[in-house]
């Protein structure tokens, strides 16, 4: 009888611990390959207690301002990618709690990264992370400030037919988003073909080519949905299209929507 009660108590404790971890999961700082390694860089600009909602918004604004692509965005963790065409790229996570935040290296290409030797391209530790840190602090302490609308080129997806937008965090203010998207489209030379509730159809053209894309949005998120094109060698089955679609046009639309939304 005593053993059965002890078993029930142990089982209940385990289930409670599992439930708590699922509902209150916080990012866990990984152990670098070497103490002081570039894999973990501690944030210093914002001190605790940290307003995590404002921190999330500040990270998105800072990333938008500096040309980082938001790959994933969830409470306590935002994954960012910085790239220059196909020549190099780096992926990081900005992790934060109410007590602290840090920059966590994930992966890179052509930056000579070697965590065991604490080696990576000098721009990572001397420019990219410091610039991100400075911008996050700036937007955190000046929440009404907007990021700049500088254009940039970075591939934001592999499948051009349906690209998930990530720069505007949920829940999306749909009226505000619609106005931001319409202004971004106008600024970048997209023609609005149709504008209805939850969906904006745009056309971009130049000389002998054109492309039509829909921005489908709701309070739960938004997507760039490819519709049709001419002379861009689009193939939905093979998931290929002219490199400018995913490398310039959609990234610039995403950046400018974020700028106008914030």
C-alpha cells in the first residue's frame, strides 16, 4: 500500500514537472565548446527585469533595421539569418528571459567558424553582433522609433510558392498590417491589382517580365503566395524561379512592411 502511494506521488510529481516545462519553457543557454567562446555572447544593453514583449519587438526591429532575416520567432527566442547572396551566411538565436538575454551562434557558411578553437570571421564578433546589440538596446529604450527602410538582398525561403512572413509578430493588427503592406508595395513599385479583406494581390513588372503575388494575412500571421509570372522561369514542381524573387523582391517587401507596421 505504501509503495503504491509512493509510486502515485512520484508519478504525479513527474507529470507536474513535465506540464510545467511545456507551459513555462524558457530558453536554456547551451554550453560553448570553450569558455568565452563566440557561440554565446551575453547581452548587456538591457538589464533585468526585462520586459520580454518589448524585447521581442526590439529584436525584430533591430533585425529589420540591419538586414537580418527573421527565420523563426517565438516567446523567448528569435532565430535570425544574415547573408550575402550565396557567398556567406550566418544563423543565430537571440534568447531572452525576464532576467537576461544572449546571442547564440547556430550555424554559418564560409565564415571559417571553429567553436573548438574559438574562431570565426572577425565581422561576426566585431561588427554584426555589436551592431545588433546596439540596435536592440536603442529600440528597447525608444519603443516608438521605427527601423529604416534600407533595401537589402537575402533569400528568405526555399519554396517560392508560399513564403511565411515573420517580421511582424502575432497577434497581427490586420488594419495596421494592410496599410503597412499597401504603403510598402507603393514604395517598391508593386501595383495593387486587388485589395480585399485578408488578401492583397500585387503585380511587379519590368520590360518583358512580370510577377503576381498575394499577401494573405490574418491576426495569426501572413504569407506571400505566388500566383503567376512571365519570363521568370518559374517551376512550381521544381521550386525554382528567377533568383531576384526570393533574393530581392520578397525580402524587400517583407522589410518595408515591417518598417511601416512598426
